C-alpha cells in the first residue's frame, strides 16, 4: 500500500496525509526540494494557492476566516524564514544553484 502524499485537501486546506493545515512541514520540505532551482516559481505557485485557499475557506465559513496575516504566513511567510535561517537544507547548499550558494554564503558572513 502506498502512502498518500502531503497534498492539500480542498476546500478545507488540510493535509491529506497528516491532517495539519496545508502546507504542512513535510509539504514545505517537498516544495523546497522541488523548486530548489527556481524560488520565484515557488512563490508564484504558493501565491496562487493562497488566493484559491482564501476564496474557498471564506466560502466554507465567512464568520471564522483566518486573518490575512495568518494565511500569508501559512502559504508564503514560511519560505522567507526558511531561507534566512542559519542552516539551509543540505540539498540547497550542495548543488542548489547560484541563488542557494549566495544565500548560504550571506548567512555565514552575517
């Protein structure tokens, strides 16, 4: 039996596998690996999902909608904090492309 991937269950926007708000930690790591060479594409993709999730979550329950800041952090904010931390994932610093090497060097200097 194969395990389910950590993908969003729409319109609830929960992880199909672990039930956490999507993108869960495992989904974030997968996205970072998949888009290691194109961070702009990752942000565009996540921005589109943020738009879709906002619309669907609002339609489900307009009275208890998460605020915009919470949704931003959930879909987009984690990316920036993940890249600015002192330790980058090994797959990003070893062959992750010029951008990952630049970020890794900048973190070491600061």
